[in-house]
C-alpha cells in the first residue's frame, strides 16, 4: 500500500512525486517507457523565472534565448531584446532524467518500463494493475496522480474526459547557417493563425518547427523548402509530430485521483508550452494532497480544491490565449503586414508592448495587442 502512485515520468510527474516524497509520503512512480525524455517532441524552451521558482536541473541547459526576431509574410522584421536572457533551451533527456534522479534521492520508488493498465477506485483505496511484456501485478494506493501527457486511456476508465481540442506541433532538429537569434515567422503560408519558430541550440544546430490546427507536416516541409533551403544542408530532415492539448480538461479530479500537466490540459494556449504551467499546478496538487491526507479526506469534495486553485491561477491565461489564437486565425497577411509597419514606425508603442512581456503569462500583452488591432485595423 502506497500513499501516492504517480503515473508518468515526465518532468511534471517526476516533480510531483519529488515534492510528495519530500513531505514524507510513500510514493511510487510508474513510467511505461524505458527511458524518459528520449525522442521527446518539444522545443525545450523554459523561462528563466521557472528555474528561479522551481528546483530545476541547470545541467540540462543548452543555450540562452537573449533576443527574438519576428518576421512578417514579406520579411518585414521587428525584434525583442530585453536586458538579460529571458529563457533557456534545454536537453529534455537530461532535464527529465535529472528530475527523476532527484525524486529517487527524496525516496520515490521509480519504475521504468512499467505500464499502468487498469485502475479500480474503491472506497478506501485504489487498485492499480501494472505490467510489461513479461509480467503484471496489482498494487494499492491511497491516491493516484495522473501525469500521462497526451495519453488519455486511463482518464476514460475513470470517467474523466480528455481536453476539448488539440493542435499539431511539428519539428525538426538540424544544422542552420547564419543563426544568432531565435526567429519567429508569421503568415498564412507559414502556419495559418499561428507561427513557426527557429530556436538555436548552439552556433550550428537549431530546432525548427511550427504549431497549427492541421496539416502540420505539409506546412513545415513548405516552410523549410521556401525559406530555409539555403540555410540548411541536410536534405529532408526527419519531422517529428505530436498532438498538443489546447484547453483544459472539463474535470481534473475524482475520488482519490488528481490529474496534472498536459494530462489536465494545463498548457499555454498561445504557444503550446506545458512545462511551466504543469510545474505550477504540480505544486498546487502537492499542497492540496498534504492537506487532504491531514484531514483524512481523499474524496472529490476535498480534492476539488486543487481544481479550483489551479483554475483561479491559470483560467484567465488559458481563455485569453484561446481568444488570441482565434483572432490570429482571422488576420490576413496584409493585416499582419500592417501591424509590422505600425510597430516599425511607433517606437513608443513597441516599447509599451515590451513592458508587458512576461514569458509565462501572456494575457496583459494580448489584451493590449487586441486594443491596438481594434484601433487601427478594425477601427
């Protein structure tokens, strides 16, 4: 009998297990893959504030993002260069592995290559069937934390629903010439209603990708051939693709069950980044579980405090982000050009916008931007 079983060994699952073990709970973590962070489809961009706020492994940092250049459909530009680096690019294999290593040091039993196949919630405990190709066993726990990323089979068996929508994230990693800053590209031919990115890992290699509602591979192939044919040497680099939760799940708690991270749709609806929001909600989950164990109440009525807290913290960000993406989807390329020309001429407006930039919270910047759009595009 464990106090807590965490399902999923990604950074959010590992960090949740680590916090709970640090509070004295008997915690076991089960991850179906033999390794964590390997072949993960992720840009790996994490704000510097996250490293200050959470105990994250700095040995995973590959590079710093010190500036971003934005490109319009016709290659008009404007740049954002704060006084100091505002984000890091990490190696996800090292990042995820180091968090699990810290969890082990805190006393978490970490089981890799072990899949949770079935869950049965009883009045006084949860029964969890775990197995691999060779064997299976059933273990018991008082609480179950689902940190399964975009895998939602267990949700359905527990009467929980997946997120309401998904976006496509597609990416390649390759050598790129003449790259000194992170580059962001906009336009209907690049990624309708969204954007493409080029993130340097070092002086030679970069991650190039984009976020879109559909046809992600088509748009990335077109982007590479039309805009990067003279800057990359590799012919037809391998494209990796994943679904990204777009919007939170309807319910992230049940009797003896909490859902955290992308498994709960705790993902930025602007950029598709999920690590910071997942870690933030992980801390909320750990605190609510501490209180719940103290009260001896692990029912939905008690655990729903977790849901109320994380939604009060992130609900506005998720709603405003979805609204911004919807509006961006309606902007034509000429309208995007108009925005770039306006910002090139209005240095004070650009400066005001830059003051509102926060790497992990976008609602203030979006609200300001929407007022500008209303004034000079639709006004």
